C-alpha cells in the first residue's frame, strides 16, 4: 500500500491498537507519544496521514496540528473524547480534516482513513480540467492553483474541491447534503459542522470582508451559493 501513517497519542494501548490494525492491512505506521515527538518524526520521515490525539503532555495535538499544517497539506484525523466539541471546532479551524470520537471501532477508523485519503487525492476527486473564472476568483484545476484579485491563495485539497464545486455551480443554491456528499463522500451527508467550518475558512481566504461576503453566500436552512 505504501501509505505511511503517523499515530500520535500518549496512551500506549490505543497507539498499539491503531498500529496493529493498520499494519495488518498494509499500512506503514510510526508512533509518537506527544506533539514534540510527532513533529520530529514528521520532519524526518515521509508521512501521508496523521492520526492525532488532542490531550497530550509536552505539546498537545492542537499545537502540533497547527505546526504541521503550516508546512503541509497532509490529511490529519483528530482524536477527541466525548463532549470535546470546542476542541473539535478548534482543530478544524487549525486545518484538521476529520475527527474520531473515543472510543471507536476498527470499522469506523478504517472508514475515516479511506475517506480522508480519497479527499486528499484532489486530482481524482475534481473532474474536468481547465480554468474557472468568476469575478475576481480564478481557479486552474489542473495546476491546483487559485488566484483572488491577482494574488495566489493557498488552499487545502478539501478547500479546493469545495471551491471548485461551488464555482462550477455558480448562481445555484446547493443543499448542505449535496455539497457534503460531493466533496466529503456519501458517509458524510449529515456532518453539517464540517461544511460550516470549511465555508468559514474559505471566506477568510477568498473574501475581502468575510463578514460581508461577495462570493460565498449562505442560504439559511438550505445551503450555500457562489455568486460570480
């Protein structure tokens, strides 16, 4: 499979549980007990996916996520305990791609991994090449490049897929479920929280004033619309 996974958690039994179940399915796994160890491994070994706990000593998962995201678009799945809704939202704001709530089963773990790896392969999830221009927003799909008012804008693969889908359907109000199923996959049709956070991140990067968006509009109770 040649996919290198970095598992970061201060609980050794959980690390071993994840490692065993991934290695038996062909993944290559490195483990770290805290954010500092994770960053050291990330800097020195190829990593295609990070599974990151939040509450850890020395450096927590939120800070480690922020530092990894500053230099890489590698998919990051956050591990949260029940009731940690605030930490979950903060993790998304820092660039996490998905989350798992402890305790979780093997099936749920594998499903989330497959989903984030599928989304990370933006060349496979965004169909059709060429350029899309709507107002001052320009997207080159083949080169995975975005420019707004002539300035380059850096987007994660998921943000890119979301923007392209909205721009291809400019002027149409797209239902929450339709967007989630197209960008995240059919298993995410009820995860409205994902969409809300990612739309907020897109507005921060695309709009001159995110509080008064020109391009990315909300249709309350329905979905979102891109206006060119």
